[in-house]
C-alpha cells in the first residue's frame, strides 16, 4: 500500500512539473505585472496580486503554452488569462 501511494505521489509531482512555468519565466511575468499594478494598487497589494497571478498561471501553463498564448490577439489573451486575474482579485479583495 505504501509503495502504491509513493508511486502516485511521484507521478503527481512529475506531471505537475510538466505544466509549471520555469522560475525564470515566472520572474519575467511577475516583473511584467508589478510596475503597472503598483500604480493602481500600491506596492504591497501589487506584490501580492502579481505573485498570486503568476502562481495561478504557472499551475496551468508551461513556458511554451504561455509563449503560444502570448502570440495571440489581446482579446484572446485576456479571455485565457482572466481566470487567474479574477481569482487573485477576489482572493485579495481588490475591486
């Protein structure tokens, strides 16, 4: 039983890492978000919001998927990424 549980945990970790963004990509995304968010939210909320948004997107998309989506129209990007923005806005109670 322990062996089966261990195998499931290892597979889950490996699968999750396949979909996660690289640390470098996450940093670039964060620094693309933070300056403009800081203007509207202030430094502390902008940090929390951008960190949350990057983490949420990283759980769903890989670097390659993000690059592919980023080459789409602005409207398509907004539709695709809106779930993360909305989730983090609600979580942080940002209007």
